[in-house]
C-alpha cells in the first residue's frame, strides 16, 4: 500500500499492532480504515460503502446507526458514568439488566454475573466451576472438555478452551486440565456413508470414552457453542446435542453454552439453546447483548452453580472475583435498550424470516464449482470453498481460495470473513430480503470471478 505520509493508513502502520493480523504483512498492505456506519453498511475514509455481512464481529444486531442506543448511552453517562458491583454495591442499569437476562433465559437460571468480553466471561465460567468443585468437596473435579474448532476467546483460559491451532501455537497453550473432543463438522469429518445421526452417535461415544479414560470424577464441565462460529460456522448434525447432553447427564458434568454469537436472535430463536434443545447450567453471552456498541458480557448460572458458590464465599468470606468494568452502567444501559429494540422490532422473527431467505439463496450456490458445502441456520451461514468438490480439496494451501474470494468481495463492497476456506455470513439482524439479494449478487460475482 502506498500510504500518504501522515494519513490514517500510514499512522496505523506506524503505531498499531493489529488483532488477528499477520503483523509483518500488514506493514505492506496496511489497514482498511472504516469511518462511519449506516444500517447494515459501513463506509471507509475514501467514501466507499460496504455491506457489513459479518455485523462487525458477529455482533451488531441493530445495525451501525441506531440513535436509541446513542441516547441511552448519553442519558446514563450524564446520570452516573461509572459504578461497580464489588462489596454489595449496585446500580439500576445492572439490576435491570440482570433481571431481564434471568427472566429471558431459555432455561431456569438463578443469577447473572457481569464481565466485559466473551473471553473474560468464559474465564469466569471456568473459575466458577473450579470454585464450585472445591465447595462441593470434590477438588479432583477440575477437568474441562471443549471441542476442536470451538472458539471461546483468547485469554489464557479461554484460549485453552478454544480448539483452533492459531490461538495456541507459540502461546504455550492450552493450560492443564483443558481437553478437546471431536468437532461436529459433519461434512468434513463424517466417515464415508455415515448419516448425521450415526456421526452424532459416534461423537457422543468418543466423548464418553474420553470421560471414562480421564475418570468421570475428574471431569467438571463441557463447553460448547450451539453453532460454532469462528471454527467455520459449524451447524450441529442431527441428534448431536441430545446425545452429548445424555452423556454429560450420566456423569453429572456441567454444561456451559457459549451463546456469545448465537445469543439474542442469531439462529432465528432468542438463544441457540432453544434452536437445539440445549439445557445448560451456565450461559455465556456477549456481542449482540449490546450490539457491541459498548463492551459487556454476562454469565447466567443456575442454582446448581450458584448455591455452592454462595456456600464457599460464605466460608472464605468473599467470592474473590470481579472486574472493575463488569456491568458498567453505560454499557448495561445500552444493552438494556438494545434488548428492548430486539424485542420491539421482532428482530428474532426477522432473523428467522430473512434468514430462511438467505439460507435458500446460499443453497443455490451449492452447484457452483468452487462451493463444497453450504451450511447455516437463521442469519448465520458459511460456504466452504474447494478447488475439487469430490476430494473436498483446497486450492493450493488452505485459506488461499477463501482469502481470494473475500478480497474480491471487499473490492465489490461487501465485508465478510474467511476462516480458512469457509466464507462466513452473519449480517445485522435488521437486514431485509432485498439487501440479502444484493449481498448474494455480489457473492455470485466474486465466485464467478475466482472460478
Ligand atoms: N465465545 C465465542 C463463541 C466467540 O465467538 C467469541 C468471539 O468471537 C468469544 C467467546 C470471545 O469474545 P471476546 O472477543 O469478546 O473476548
């Protein structure tokens, strides 16, 4: 990139280390600097408009220009810009949000706990689980099982849960006590001739074998996203969650549903747990909780988790955990208004209706020579790109084709994200059918250009 001296691009290259970026290559290619948002669109410094087909980072449910969230933030900022929840202190936005989340939970939940990011929330879940095991007099019950291809964040514990090599290589992760079982990626990992049900049965069997090999009394919890996001939008195969939950119940293992992407409408129901009949003990939520206008995340815990925590904190004198910004009043006020908007405007229904249209349009692409699989539910989907459909083989190295099509789309005014060769679509929940059609036209053009 020939960045003008002192331009935002030049200063970005000079001063900023990017998240999830090849830091050396960035010195040559430079950033895409986004300046403005408008509905499902964002605009760069040169005035180019893009359909934000990833809702930012799977997160901006209400679009990029919602005045009611701006007003909610301004009102709360003027009234009480900061307070916290340490030592029994509280404030109205936090109380209102805790009540709302517990009441809207897909299964009976007892309490909400607030954090700032999905990673912190997952770290917190692990700490709660360990604390609980100690409270129950089961100090050996500390192992956590997550899944290959799962994504739970990047802090030391959350990155250990994450089952993707790039989050662990050279970071000396995972930490002890975190194990990984198979991913439910049917298209990629089923045996020849295996049905979805058979694949799910095999995976549940593998989970049970892992639990037995480790010793069931040492396994505390299982973490999973209802639909895997960053692992390539992996939709669970038929029977998967039912069979996995039967194994967990057999050995009294807690289930943590990471709803950071699925939560608040993405799958066409308020929670992914409802779409797939999941009954967790802990729900982790973030992103669409506030449409990411401000950072906030939360855990909902049931009485199986809360009661022992209450006992142990009583024994020690405190539950020694919490973040300065956890349940920040401005973020909580924005989250509340955002959840009100999702309900008032029936954005969950929109995700279901317009999502069905998006899924149908994407499935038409299955015949394209570069498309190996189309998968998704509601307003989340991926197309897996291949050079050879029969062999499911990549084009050169894994990610080369995904990167190429992603780049072509950006040149044509669409921002998406390729995870390897899986190209993801996760637009704001406000998207219309007409806008989906525009998006799909651009995708078809990019695929044809790459073919
Ligand atoms: N869990 C899931 C399912 C996610 O998709 C993400 C982020 O993409 C996280 C956790 C981590 O969230 P954060 O980036 O806010 O730490």
